[in-house]
C-alpha cells in the first residue's frame, strides 16, 4: 500500500490476529533500533493499554484498511516525511548493490 494513512486508521496487518489502530509514524523500536517503521499501532479496539502492546509495521504489511482516519492539509507534512524516508531507503539499496 503506497497511500499514507493518517492517525486513527484501523488496519489488518499481515500475520497479526488483532486489528491495529495507527497512532504514530516513522518510529524505531527497542527490539529493532536500526529499523524505521512506517507506522506504530495499538490493538483495536483496546487502544494504548501498555507499551508492550505497541507494534511497528511497514506500509507493505497492511493487508486491508478498515477505517481511514481524519486527514487535513496539516497531514501533507507527514506525507513529505515519508517521501524523504523512501528516498533515503532507495539510496541505501543502491549503495548496497554497488558494494556487490
């Protein structure tokens, strides 16, 4: 999925039984500090019940969007951050291929 979803969106994530509600963007996780996850979510409908319930996932992990959150023109700044992240990851891939 290439569309950037706003906070409050509820999605089905591959390999998870619970639905996830997006509540953050572009974050790393203590268990995987070198990975920048596109989204951080919490179980739906429970919400933010514990730090251990926060789950990082990528856009490509989303199987289905059940609800799309509220979007205003302020959200354009978040979309720009995703463009920067994507460009950075593409550059890293090119550098890795050049090393081979």
